[in-house]
C-alpha cells in the first residue's frame, strides 16, 4: 500500500475517488432504504383523516359551564366564561405573562398576536374560550376552576393557568394551545 | 488451579473432544467459567452480576409466555391483562413474576452500580466495561418504561404521555419527534402497538450488550474490595467452584426476597391507579413513575424550566458515561479513601432522598429539597470526584490481595481498619518479618498510600 502511494500518485487519487463515490452511493442507498422504516412511525392516513369534529352546539353552554370534546385523541375544553373571569383576564397586564404570544391560529395575520384576552377568546364571542386541554409542559390534563389564578391547574407538575388559559406560574413554557375552529352556524363550531 | 490456561483442558469424552476441535466452545467455557482466575477476596457485593444475568433470563422467559396471552390493542389490552390474571393457567404467577421481577432487576442493578462506584470498578482498565454497563442501564429503563405502558391502565397511559412529551422540549423538531413516537396526535393505539414490539425487542439487545459486558470483564478480570489487581496466583481462586457456589447462595437469598414479594405483596411496588383502565380525558391526581425512576423524575421536576428539567434528567444518566475520567484519584477502592467514602455515602443518601421526593407533590418545601439534592447529585460527579482525587490523602493501599486478606485475620495487626501512615509502617514491618517464602511480585513502595502501579490483567500464561 505504501509503495503504491509513493510510486503511483495518479492511481492513488483515482482510487480515493472511487472509495468516496462508492461510499456516497452506499450511504444514499442505505438512507433511502431506511426512510420507509422511519416514516412508517409517523401518524398514518387514518389518524390524519380525523381532522375535524362534528358540529358542536356552544349556545347550550351557560356562563360558568365547560364541556370537553375529543379532537385527534386530545380533549378540547370549551368554556363560556363568566363576566368576572373575562374581566380578570382583561385586567392582567401583559408584563405579568411568562408567554406573551396568543397561541391562537384563528386570529388573522393582521392581529398583533399578543396574548390579550381578545386574542384568546373566540373572535365572534369573547367569553367563549376554546382550548386544547393539554398542559404545555408534559401533556397532562389541567383541572378547571383551580389554581392560584382561578383558571386551570395541572396536577402533574404544578402549572397554573389563568382564566384565559395563559400560563402564569409553574414549569409549562407556553399558554394552552387554541385549536383551529370555525363557526359553521350561529350556535355551532367545528374544531379542526 | 487458575493460571494454567487451556493447555491442560483435555476432555475425556471423545465426542466432546471431536466437537471442541471444530468449535472450541467447551474450552471456552472451561477457560471463562471454570478456571477463570478470580480475586479471592470478593465479597457478596460481587454476586449481583450473576443475579442480574438470572433476572434477565427470568424476565425474557416470563415475558415471552405473557406475550402468548396478551394483545396490544387499546380496546382490549387492559382486559387481556385481567384475562391473564383470572383465566390463564398460572397466569397470575407469571404476571407477578414479570412485574415484581422488573423491580428486583432494578434493585440488583442499583446495588451493582453502587458497588462499582464504591470500589472504583470504573477505573482503568475497566472504562469500556463500565460504559457498557451504563448502556445496559439505559436500555433497561427504556424497556421497563415501555413494559409499564402495556397493561393500559391510568398510570400506563399518563406515564407514557409525560415521558414521550419530554421530547417536545427539544427546540424546533421536538413536537415532530413526539408525533413520530406516538404515530398520531396523542398516545393511542399506534403507540401501544409499537411499544409492545419494542418491549419485546429490547431485552434481546440487552442480552447482546451483556455479552460484550462480560467479554470486557473477562479481559481485565474482576476488581475486588482492595482495588489491587491480581499479581500472583496466590491472589486468585478459580471461578468454579469458589465463585459459582457463592453466586448460587446469594442468588437463593435474593430469590427469597423476590418470592416474598411475588407471593405475599405482589402489588406493593406498583400503583393502584394502574388497575383503572386508561382514560385520555382524566389525568390521575398524582402521576408517579415506577419507584426505580423516581430519583430521575425528582431531578426533572426540580428545574423550573421545561427544557432545563429534561436536560438535567438525561444528564443525570449520561454523566455516568464519563465517571472514569471525572475521578482523578489513583486509588481505586473507597476502603483507602476516607473523604471519597463520605462523599459516596452522601451520594447514596441523595439517591434515596430524590427517590422519596419524586413521589411527593411538586410544591413547597419538596421543590426546594429536590433542588438541594439535585445539586449534590451533580456536584458528586462534577466537583467532588475530580477534586477529592487531588486533595485527599489516601490510606496505605496493600501491596497485594493476599497481604490485605491475611492482615484481616491477624489479630495482632489491629486489622485493616487502622489507617494512616504509622499504622501502615507498623503493618508493613510485621508483614515483612513474617513473610518467609514469597514476596508477591512487584510491590509499590512506602506507607504513603501509593496505589499499585500496573493493573496487570489476569492473563493466563
């Protein structure tokens, strides 16, 4: 090998090229063959197809009442908040919020996207709050009307959310997510 | 006697000789499990390797038989476990052997690791051996976690949710990774099904790494309570019958404890909420992992940030990989390290404290205590280990295993407990006076606690 290296410089570079080219083709081949085995673990077509809920009647929910519906295997909290709850959320200055983003895909691109109560509640009906009921820390289900801020409290690791579902205290990094939803009639929404 | 190698292995049976000349499996067994030279001063902390091997076999056998009756489908998984408990012949026994066995496996592995930390079994030339052990520990944790999901009770479901959500802390790709792990948008049938497949696979991967672990062990040989390597054949006994009989005795004692749990308190170490079927709409008030993961869970909760907590939890495990390079002391065994000994027992206490705190609610004084003990957990590895090796004055290390063993039984010497420079000189003088025939190979000089220099592998010659 050493002799080849010294005596035949041309062959040396050619052989190197062949090694690299062969290795590159093998790596692409192995990667391509591995991909189906990796991708099969992603959500399948049947899971993806569970994109939206049937219409949900929200007019039947009185102030101070909540319902939970399942969407993509997760609970969605739909709560018609009392006036005091809305007022408490409105009175909270933004500087008190660890996460100041609205986390609401339903507000248009022109909105300022900050976590004010207007940007958290439904556009058509601010007292109506629709959120994915999954703690943004490690995925437990928060309990309603609990915690230091009268909103939601996650028992697993002690995250406190306020009456607009915004994180106020504890390890959760972000406000409770708001799912995409639309009013299909005056009284009914569809989540997803 | 040990140290004579394979040359004198001459099986009388003609068939065995015929096979052995083609596939030398009998001489391999003879060399590695019969004649293998083992330090003659091993204590009972050295029996957990055999106990762990036994436990791996028990878990694989009981697991395969359970798999014959179980079905990984969210509609029926919970009922299939009850079916095993009520209808399958001896199903209750096999399931309790498997469920309690997981706890016993971890009791044994934690004692095994503590042994390694106390006697410096991770130090040269056993770094790879130690790191393979850490790989086994991580595989065990992954296997145990996925196995706990299979009964599809409340703790199964919410444990799986919390642990898989740990990965969502990774910036940018985190949420994608979590959906990839779930195969959906929440822990569901796809998750249960793949966890079952992986729970079946991982024990065989563990078995593969165990082979490498034992291979590495048989290159460097066993460490021992003195930390001094075997220097002459006088320091060693053959593996069989000395160690085999000791291992079997310890295994029987261990099985008494195991049997007590299986037959009298099979659910003592489990959580009653796991007998409630999984409900994705209700989180139990108190989510706790199995006891063997509690210290790491406490570390996770001690850090007031999601990503920080996840990093600290994984770091608590991964720091074990670099222990061989964190410990700067040249003396292996804590027997001769007065300060490290204190630090070590502080670490043991910390692990118990974190385990207790992991089961408490994440509020008030518990959070503060978790932080204090998390700090000590990391300080033990990252500060005390490097620092003590420099500032500590070790006691005199015996020149050989034989010397240490003989002194223990010599009433006039005051035993090994008597430390310090002058005691060392005194002992050494006595030893030399009464040595008579053989000096045990090259000796390290002085009474100043110098470690033995050449960790000679017990190669046969």
